C-alpha cells in the first residue's frame, strides 16, 4: 500500500477494456490504482503495478458526486458584471445536476437558439469533499476537504437574468465541465485562475479576491445539507465571463492544478 503524499495529483480515466480506474499522475505517466474513491480519500492506495501513459487514456470526470453545489457572486467583479450583489454576507446558492458534468476534452453542446441565445463561460476552482460533513465548525472545515479541481460553470445568461431561479440557466446537459484531476494538499487561498477563449485571456483572477472564505463556505453549506465524500463545491467565478459560440475552445487554467479544456459545439 502506498501512502498519499501531502500534494498528489489524482485522475480517473477509462481503461482499454472500458472500465474506469483511478491513478496517480507522475510526470507523463499514471500509476494505476485498484483502490476505489472511498479507499483513496481514506489514504488506502493500492497500486496494482500498472503504469499507463497519460496521453494513451481517456480522462474522465475526476469524481462522481452526489451533488454539485455552486456558490455565486463570491467575487465582487463577477457579481457586478452579471447584475448580482457584491460582498454578500452569505453566498448566492444553487445546485447543478450531475447530468451536466463532462470531462476534460469533452464537448459543451449549445442548446437550441429557441431556448437560449447567450451561453457564457465561468472558470472556477472547485472543492472535492473527502468525508461526510454536517454542521461543521468553520475552524474545522478544511479537515473535510480531500482536494481541488477545476470547474467551468457554463451559464445561459439570458435565462438566469429572466428566470426566478438559476436551475434552467445552469442545468443544461454538458454545462458542467469538471477536471481534469484532483490535487490534494494545496493552499487554496492564493490560486490564479485564467480562462482563455480561443487562446485569448478573458478571465484573470485569484482566489484571494473571494469575498467569502472557503472554510466559511463549507461550514455554511453544511448547516443546510449533508456533504458526502466526492461532492463538488464550485467556489465561484472571477470577472470576465463572456459568451461562447460553436467552434470555440475554452480552457480554464489554475496554477498548481492544471488545465480544463473543452470544445463548444
């Protein structure tokens, strides 16, 4: 059994036989694990002796969550550009269905123009929960974090501006790119978030700009709902959200985590 190091990059991928497996990324290779997610979060890493090239496998969403929790307007600039309220004492809360999730290199499918004509990107850092959390104290909240990944909170902005709540505008299939990996042991308080659209930087923010801290967000949401291992908490988007069109390529990059690349169709 291997021991999970403080900082480790973990991926979930599809093997040639079609089955999914977890592995630890080392340079350009993946050390394949026979451990499932529950074992991994409990530091029970079983390396099965197989090494595969990262470029030879299909990377999947790094986790299968029971829910995707989204915190809105945690960055003042993004709140202002979307007509929200900056510097809230509590976050704007919404959920995304797990049916919205797609992996790195997956396709964002634009809905029919009859449904929406303004689909925008939002690059974010997301938390992956490592153990069940309910009524967690803020000072203990980080003990419930397994690691961090990237999220693109794709949004039908015209719908979120007119609907009384965000479910429709946030919930279309493929509106939740997630990945490509989970990185453990990071300090999330000073991570640069850069989103590029067709190679042009459209978002350039930092988690140090968040108006609400990650421990506060975890504690706050745990008073509302029980968080299960593998649940994803998207921490909000910096300013620069902008429309995407068919043929576009969007890349969310966060230092120390990686790049999440998706193709708009």
